[in-house]
């Protein structure tokens, strides 16, 4: 089993749609959680950290369920510019990246 | 301010040759990571340096791969006797100690012919 697993995608959605990404991790001792965004042929960049109580940043909402070892990212009112690969990242020692979920937002 | 820089941006080499990839982290960042990303794949952890501690080399795929970090700053990833399967983008990231956000460099695209 991979340490961090994500929906493989791709997700193809129209502008304005709400889309949710899911991620599970295997190490129950993991301490910190993040979502990164990677544009095509670019380096990954931090999108947001994920806190135990859940957190929101504009159209983006991240949630963590430690009991189920599950992380989610919700994007509301999706924009064309949201098209990218979204990487789930878990830290229990070093950072472990998921394989990423590709999102394509169409007009 | 300056971000993480990597050089070269592209490297084409012949099978069997050695290559060196360089990473200049953000000043003051004590943690430095190397990752590999093959086409259409996720990031594969290679090695992690934290301050003066012994590096975590658990991700290095073979003994052909090695990395150094001199003076707690610049790092060099060396691949000896390159193979075609080594072709990938090699990404370097740095951060403040451990629990902080990682900042990635633009990567070095390595092509082994």
C-alpha cells in the first residue's frame, strides 16, 4: 500500500462547479498535512496547510479526519485557472507526496 | 527575495556518463530535499538534509546516486553511470526546520540518451 494515496483523476469539470479531492495516508503517526498545487511542467507550490479543525481559504476548504486517516480538498466555484495537479502531502518525518490528482476546468 | 535555484535547467547526457545537479536553497533554510519526478508521475523522495544531522538517504534508488551538502547550503546530487530510466525532472526544495512549508526550485530536466 502506498503511504499516501489520491484519486487518480483526471477530473474534468465545467467552470463554476464544485469539485472534491480525497486522500488517504497509512502512517497514523503523521503530524502535518498539506495540499500543494503543480501546474504543467512547473514546480509544486503550497496551496494550503490542513488543520485538525478544518480550514478555509477563499474558495478552498481543507479537512482532516485523523481517525480515518483521510484528507480532503474542496474547491467551490471552480475557475479555468484552477486547472492543475493537486498533490496531497503528509509529514511524519520527511514529507511524502501523493501521486496527484489532475483537474481540468473547462469553459 | 531569491528563491531556490537549480542548475542546469536542462541536461542531456549519454548512457553511462556521470552527471552533477546543483541546488542553491533559500538563505537560512536548514532543511533541503531532493525529489525525482518522472513524466506524468508523482514526486519520489530521494534524500533529505537537516542542518548538521546525518542525511536521510532512504529514497536513493541505487548506489549510483549520491548527494552532498557543503557548508549547510549548496547541495549537489550526483548520478554515476546514468541509465535511461534516470531520465526525469529532479526537484530540490528547502524549508525552515522540518515543520515548515517547502519551497521548490524550478527543477533540472535530465534526459539520458
